[in-house]
C-alpha cells in the first residue's frame, strides 16, 4: 500500500488475514501487509488527523514530488480525480492487528514525512505487534526512484524469509 492507500487498505483488509480466515474455516487470505510510505493508522483516526497532529494541516493541498524518469509522464497521465473527503474519515478497523506488517520508510519524503512514518510503526508496536521495517533514502515514490531496492526488500519480506525483524537501509537504486 502506498501513501493514502494505507488508510484504505488498513480498513479494507480487516478480516481477510490468513489466520483470521483459517479460524473461520475459510481458505486463503492475506499473508502480509506492506506499507510503502503509507498511512498505517489506528481505529478512529483518519489521514488528516495525523497531518494535523504534526501541525501540517495547511500543507494538505500541496502536490507531492513524483521523482523523475522516463515513465513519469505516462504514469501521471493515468491519474483521475477522486473525492478527497475520504481523507477526513476515521478508520473503523485495522487489518494490521491481524496480519503481519512490513513498512518501507522513505527518508526524503515530503508528502508523508519520515516523522509520520515512524509514528505509524510506533503506534503498531505500542499494541505489542512487530513490524518488519526497512529504509530507502528517497522521496515519496520509491516505485520510481528506488525500484530495484524496493522490489528486493518487499520480496524478501513477503516470501517468508525469516531473518528476524530488523531494519535494512539502502540508497536509491
């Protein structure tokens, strides 16, 4: 999940984890949640609540930096308008309470600042859950600016290679 999509997925994936579904006699389910500089919020909190917590509510209208590259224009051309009011709606459920989490920190992000990202992980960990984290020295769109490093770390995280819960730090690639 990326950016605001973290709020959407955190609520939408509730009840769909492998363990939860298995306990209900159902097969399949989500094995891991991967947050990529995304809003991993708690119940009762919306995206703009977190922004306001850090004193940045006046920055909400500002567009973010997508990085650069040859595919940028084509990608931006796929954008559509959406109803931004949903950013103000608090979550009812948190999938991260039932599904293992990996979190990708992007240290140069100006849209979801590193301080926000750390607070999301700290909030999950305060509930006694572990979060597998790693860091990319890049901005808000590591899918453009650190594609190789992002893929390697998410693959390692989601394929179950249990190397312990630790942080990786890599430069943009």
